C-alpha cells in the first residue's frame, strides 16, 4: 500500500515520504531559489507540481516518489536539478505482488448508523440517482434517429414532467463492420445491455437499422431484455424508415413520460451508491491532493456499505502490486495481474500508447514524467481498503466495497464501462481541467489545485487545492467530497449537469477488427 501519511509542506516544496529522493515544487521556483528544508538550491526553473532532486542521484538509480519507483535517473543528477522526462528513464522493474498479504477486512457501520441520501427506488430494488428516459442505438446507422427523437423533448416540452431529468440519446460508432461473434461483439452488447438495465433510466427505447451485425433480437436475448412497459424497440427497416421511426419513437416517449414522472425520492442508505472513479488531465498535484482525497472519501463510502469502482488499467500499471497485496483473496489479485498481462503482451505491443511509457502532452506539462508516475496518483482514487473483486469491461458490479474494472484510460470509454456495470455517480479528478459529463449519471469534478479551480470554477465542483494551500487536511477534503456525493446523489445538480455535458460521452470500447 502507498504510504501517504508522511506528506508535509515545508516552504516552497512538498516532501511526500522520508525515503524519497525527490521533492515536489509547491509553487514555481526560479534558478537559485533556496529550499531550506532540504538544504539545496534549485539549479533551474521548476514549474509548480514538478519534481526536484532532493539529493545527488547516480545514473540508473531508482527515482522514488511516495517511496515508490517512478523511473530511473538517466545520468548522474546533482541535487537541486529539475527532474522530468528529459532525464528520467522508463523501464520495467521487478515487483512483489504479495497477493493478499496486507488484506484487512473493513469494519462496516451498522445499518442504522450509515449515511443516507434521497434516491429513487425502482421496482426491482435498484436505486437511482437520476430519472431519465434513454434511447439507445444498436448500430451507428440508427444514431441520427435516436438523436432526433431525443431532440424533440426540450426543456419546454418536458415542463409538465418535473420529475423527469431529461430524454437522452446514446449512440456510438459500432454495431457493424465488426466481428459477428467473440469478445468485441460480446463487449458491445454487454455495454448496451448494462445501460438498458441501468436504474437511472425510468424507461428505454432501443433502435436498430435491421441489417447490422449487432442484430436487435440477438442483443435482447444475450442481455436478458424483453419488450414491455419499460422497454420499447424499433427496427428502422421494419418501421418504415427514418421519418416514421422518429415519429414512432416520439410517440412512445410521450406515452412513457407520465409514468416516469410519478417517481418520488425517498431516504435510502449510502450503501446503494456505486461510484465510478475517473481522472483526466492529471498533473503533479493529482497524487498529492484530489486523488488521495477522493480515496479518503471512498474509504468512508466503503465503511457505509457502498461501492467504489477504480478503472483505467493502463493507469495502475507500475503500482498494481500496491493493489494485489490488499486483494481479498489471491485469486482476486491474480485477476488484476492477468488484465495487466493482456494489456502488455497482447493489446499494446508495438503501439505508441501510454502503458508503453509516454503519457499525454497535457500530463507531461502538468509534471508527470511517465505512466509509472501517473499510475502512482491514479491508483490512490480507490482509497486504502481491501480490493474485493476485479471485473471485465462493462460487467455487472455486484460486490460491495472497493473493486476494479478493466477499462482503457480514455475517460469516456472508461466511464461508459463503469456505468454499464451499474455506477450511479462518477467522481472525476483533474489537474489541467478536463470537461466531462456522463448521462444518465451525474459527474462530480474535483480540482487538484486552486489556480485551476478558480480559472475553471464553472466546471469544478470541489477544490482539493486547499490541501496544498494548507487551509484543509486531506481527511477534511475527503469528508467534503463524501458530503458532496450525498447531495449530488439526492438531486443537486453538478457543474457538468448545469452545463449540459454528457450527451456525447457514451463511448463503448472498440477493440474489434473493422472489416
């Protein structure tokens, strides 16, 4: 487990662990800036959030941050030198997976002591945080139709249905020109099926073309779906084409709205919360403020019986051993390592992707030298409790507690898988300022630093920069995030919802071969 207990701010830098050979600039530093706590002087300009050698390093020496290896010195490096990708070598190193060695069962609060929120209880017992009507496409060829149906239901048309949060169309670029069977098709159907079953939808329409490879009848059978009061299906080639299908879809939703509007929120346990954890536009402060603070909030949630879903497999690579060591069983830990192996040995060889070392330009500018350093922060979002289960992309999440879902690092694809698995809220940390929403669930944006939060306040819900500013502790911000989650789950609009984000972030993982 990554030890975050020693972190302390001393003047212009932050020391994260006593064994580290780097410190992090709290503010921009100029050449010759004194760093009294380390007894060194900055040898070059260092942006805020970036690393400085706290002592002399020899070529090949591991670079330690939170006492975790994030790379190796490319050459002999004097104390006070700016450390980044230009003088850091990325290469594999041995890791002890220590399966389940550090697992400790998390004591749950008694039901009567658990936090509550105002949720929507569905007939099947699932609990929703929002109340949408959804329109899903089986294939890209029906994308225009589903969007035209949804566009007919603007705020004015929905004014008589105040308990309905909206009508949302979720289309994608898949469904044909792909393998007719196997993992790519299974994954697409699992994703669409997960959304069709999602509690945040009061009702769902599914629209197909008719000749696509992702046949509607096979999708329905595969995912245990059937036409009924809550689910209506249309095949454009049978319905009469584009215009007639749009008209039929609009008519169906008009009939569904009165029933959807009957819902009432009621007090329910926080154990019904399933939180998808995301990070994007990360920076050097991500592992210091927002990510560990979100982890602290997830530790609270787990004690209250809820579920925290960590994902983005390439962004735990390099620190996966800190998760396997606290897996509930060795088998759970081995599932995680197998997903890492698949990414490294089957999916990514020969490709210029981040699991092979390089992170995005935005991450680089934010102070992250390579994927090991990004993973260090990314993994912290899950908190410190035991890893209870590992799921494949878009699988239904049924195990409470801290779990992992195998997804890419691309935020819309990752969040789509989490929501298909049952996540009813997304928490998204960002240092550079990612703009994100994910209907039908609300997304809460957590800023890693105060300057970005103040610059992008219309998009950010919580400022975790208070931690490095010294105005709040990590645990205080974690509690603040948990309380924001409860308010948002109860119906308070997040910043991304107020801005209307989330209509275009339904992106199933495309791992298939285009024919």
